[in-house]
């Protein structure tokens, strides 16, 4: 798959153009207050405010509703395989999933710290990509500040643990994390073109990516 094809597919998925006209389901709106009560069980791994202390678990604070709800749907359907998440997701209704997403979207993600030694390459990949390797800029879908695109379901990456991002990218690269999903297909095509060094660099960069004025998360470092 060419560089242009990967970028075009990402844009098509983001706009919903991969679906037939009139095929888009009626949107479900989440209730953040209802989601707060439902999120109590999530706190053990993801933190009560969505800021996971353990780097193996993703931070959910500030994540957009569409992305959270979609990932829960993937766990429930079995398309995304995770022995911890699948049993939890199995009990959730579509409304529950959106309520949880709406709740975490109201929380502020605490940024981590990027490794200075990996900063230059990480910044290059995130902001400009690598045309020779056929890798588009990460910010084309995830935004210049790493906030993602809530309307299209592209996830927030800014502040996410580098360890978690690395695990996901390596899973896409070697096929162990492959998912039957249009968004995932884009990432799998990109990850296959990244070296181990590139994965480490861009993962570190997004952990340190945050908006001006955000307080760095140091307690869990």
C-alpha cells in the first residue's frame, strides 16, 4: 500500500466515506453523569479520573466519546481480543459504552515525559511523517496537539503512556494486534513501515505531547 493510499484511506475512514450512503447508524449520545457511576469498575486499571498509574493500561482521561465507545464495541464483539476487557464489555449496552466515553471525555489527561534522546525523530514522525518509508504524519489524524478528532473517532494520543503506545504499535507491526476494523487497518499499514527505533521514538514523543499549561504527571513516573 503506497504512502498516498494510506493517507487517503485514513481520510476516508475519518469522514465515514467507507460506508454506503444512508448506511450510517443514528448516533448515540452519551450521558457523562450516568457514565460516572458506570466507570467505578474501570478505576482499578484506568484510574478513577481516567489517568492510569500503571503504564500497561491506557489513560482514558480526555479521550473522545466516539473512540471509547467504538473500542468497547470491538471488545464486546470479540474483534479486539483482550482477556481483561472482553468480559467487562460483554455486559455493556451501546448506551453504556457512550455514557462511559462521555464521562472520560470530561476528564483532563495528565501528560507524561518524553525522552530527550528520542525527541527529534519522534517529532519528525509525528509532525511530518517519513515519505520515503511511506509513513504519513501522525498529526494528520490525531491532531497537532495530540487531541485526536472526536467527530471522526480518531483517538487522543497526547500524554498517553509510551509503554502502551509501543505495545499497540508492535502488535500492529507483527500482526498479533490485528483487528478487523477500518481504523485499525490504517494503523496496521503504517506500523508495518516503522522500525523498532521509530516506534520507540514516536511513542515517547506522544507521551510528552500536551497543551500549554498542563501539569506534568510525575507521581507515576
